[in-house]
C-alpha cells in the first residue's frame, strides 16, 4: 500500500475535534502514547527479561503510523514527499554509509536546502 493511499483510508477513522490545533494535539499525544507503549515492550525485556512480543511491536508501529498519517492529512502534508525528502537529507549526510564523524559534523545549510526543495 502506498503511504498517501493509507493517509486517505485513515480519514474516516479519525475523531474530529473542535479545531485544527486540537486535532494536531490529539495526533501528537497519540504518537507519544504509542511510542511509550513501544518503549515499554523493550523496557520490560531489558529490566524484567520479558520476551519481546513482535506482534505487539508491529501493532504499536502501525498505531504510530496511523497518528503520523492523520497528522499529515490534517495539515495537508504529503507523507510520501516527506519520506523522500528525508531520504535525500540522509543520503547527503551519509553518502556511502553511516559514520560518527558525519553524524557529529553535519552541514546544516546543505540539509536545510534539501528540506526546502
């Protein structure tokens, strides 16, 4: 499934609140909640030795994507374009592969130019 297709499909499942600001806050809090649930899976694995439930991991990732997709829809942002631009930024930062020097010595002007495209 294409990302922008997913964004369109999620429209009917979204609770509409009183304003764009409240809808954005709903999505941001939803993202935080789902990330917390994903973190909790790994916390319990590290701290208590509980096995990682990969089905639950995938569920939480899907829930995070739902909130991201809905946030993009509310704000008329093209999720596929955002991901494409993000890849271009990362490719300019790490042309061959990740390295610590490039991570610590980023060319913010070059990256900002890519983000503006």
